């Protein structure tokens, strides 16, 4: 089941009884998998303890950090649903995370550099561009999927919370098209390259088309951490560092995102 959800790009949390003392209704190494939709496989004994662990598993998924829980089952009223056994157990709850998927729209110099660096950092790679001479396996040997039209990518991709979108097409028009689609998805990260002026221009167009400002607020643009990057390779490091920061829930990273103010909208 763990392998299955990872292949499907679904998050989960695995709870394992790692220590027992006294009488409990299960045994050491019993496991329960909690999937992203709340469904479970396996059991750690049932009752209120299992319910508490289920709730903790949801938090472990969101924070992507493990935790250990200790329960003293000494005939307390709070554990009166099948677990009054007089024992103690420790349960380790760890996140089960699929490989992060990076969808790169654009196949130019920055894209090739980003694909190389991000792949080295553990990201699964897909490329989309409407130029077959650019979007091909020779230029992107690390890519698991290559789409030679943006519309084909829009139709076939279903980004989820394990997905990251980087928009680095060759022009303003294509960037806008991809961004309009990207903000409708459940992608964990959306980043778009470009100057602050270009970003604000794109936001204005989408707002006029009815895209709420709060929807655009989730976009990282200009893309990448603020490290003074200039070359395609440096920009790739900046972008990949931002992807890692989002993936690892880092709070100290210095992002460059533009927020559209009321004066910008006028």
C-alpha cells in the first residue's frame, strides 16, 4: 500500500508501534497507514488511541515531519473504547511522501539548467514546449515525460500537492497561458520567471479575466530565491533552492514574489 500511494503521487503517514510495556491489544511493530483522503490500511489496535494517531497522522502529512506518541493505558476513562489493558505503548508516526513532480513549461536554456539541477535534487521531471526541436529527449534525457504542445500538457497533467510548476516559456503570451491554467490546479508550488513589471502585467490581465487576487497570491514570481543569480545555471540553482524550501517547509528562505496592490490594479 505504501508503494502504491507513492506511485500514485499520494501522501500518507505510517504509524508503527515501536515499544510496548504491559498488556496492550496489539503487538510491537504493528502498523497503520493513513492515506491523504483519511482512509486507512492496517491497525494498531483500534479504540481511542488509534483515533488520536489518525488525527496526528494528518498533521504529520501536512508538516512532513515525524513524531512519537506515548500512551499510558492504565484503565483511564479517556481510553475506554477497546484499549483498557493497563499497558504502555509508543507509536512512531512518519510521513510517506511521493517523489515530488516538477512540471517545467518552456524548454530553453534556463529550463535545461533547471531540469538538471532539480533532477539531481530528487525531483521527477516533465517538460512542455511547443517547439519539437527544443522539447525532446536529446535535450532533456532526465525527463520522464515530454509534451510538445502546451494544450497536450494541460489536458494530461493533473497537478496535486506533490506537484511543482515552473513557468519559463520563451514569451509573455505563453507564460500568461500557462499561468492561467496553473492557478486552477492543486499544485503545491507555481513559479514564473520574469521581471516585476512583467509579473504585474500578467496579474492585471488575469484579474480582468476574473482570477481573484488571492489566487494569484500563491504564485512565486519572479521565480527563485533572491541570491543575485544572473546566468541560466545560477538561476537554476535559485529556482531549485526555492523548490526545496517549499518542499521542506523552510521558513527562513528569502523569496522574491510580487504581490499586486490596489494601485497596481488601476
